[in-house]
C-alpha cells in the first residue's frame, strides 16, 4: 500500500506536466524550463524508489548479489552529490562536502567494493537528510579513510567511513535500532509529512553489512542526525 501510494504521486505529477507541455498550455520558455526540470526530478525519484523496492525484494528472497571491484570512493561520492544536487536545490538545502580526512595519506582512494551498491546506500542517506532538513540548512558529507600503518602488527584492511549529517528534527535514542527495520517510519500516518516507504535504511544496513561494515547513528531530538557508513 505504501509503495503504491509513493509511485502514484510522482507519476500523476509527471503526466499532468507533460500533458500541459504537449498541449501548448505553457508557452513561456522560463516556465517550460521549470516544468522540464521538475519532470526530470520526479523521474529520478521514481527510479530511486523502484530500485529500492527491487533491491528489497532481492534481499528478502536471499538473491541479492554484489560485485566487488576496485572503486575510487572519492569519485563515487562526488558523482553521487552531482546526482542529488538538483533535488537539494529544489528543497532549498545546501549539500556541503568536507575535505577528505585521510590518515595516513594513501596513494589511492580505491577500495574493493560494489560501487553501485555503495552509491545506492549513500543516495538513500543523503535523500533522507535532504527530506528532513529545514530550508536554508546544509547537509554535510564527510569521507575519512584509515589505513593500516606500514609495518604495523595489525592485519586489518583499510577502513572507510562515509558520514551524512543533517539539521533535521533528530531521532530519539529509543528508535535508533527501529529505524533500520523494514517499513518502519516514525510517527503516525496522519502526521507524516515526508515521502518514503520505510525500506531505505534497511537496504543501507544490508549493503554495508555485506561489505563487512556497519551503520552508526548519532542523533537526538532537536539536534539533527549523523549517519555513518563504516
């Protein structure tokens, strides 16, 4: 029911705007440009939602597979921000990318991961942060990389942390675990003002755990949220 509702709204918007353009009801070039931009944005939202639903189905059936290969994490983060920039602008939210924190300095930012899956997890987190951020606020993205010390006794692989912070309403400590449950959404149906079906964070958790990592949450009411993929 939730998925059907979320699909219906953007499809209706795209159809209405496309029909208006097709019938010549929007003659002003500037308004046409705005309509085209909105249609593109709604299609992006639809694609993201459908990808989440399909992935969720694969995970539930145990059919989700990952393809690990050397991936430039820094380039992946920049590409993801470029994809979400129009959505952030539409919502009046600034996407702020922090300088890389690398210790010690590696010769490359390549890690053996499934780039498409990591990007999907990052998209879900940033999308959530934008949705819950007040207009005029910033969503901050930070990448830190911790490599094993040369000649050290530790055999641990490079640890990468991707953090997404917002200035939204925050999440009570009692709900930090629940938000990763499938279809769980905070508040009652009548009070929900943000879009979503409640599967994004469960997908994020599955993706990160498949990479031998974890998702950390730092949040409290009135102080925003910080999600970290480690």
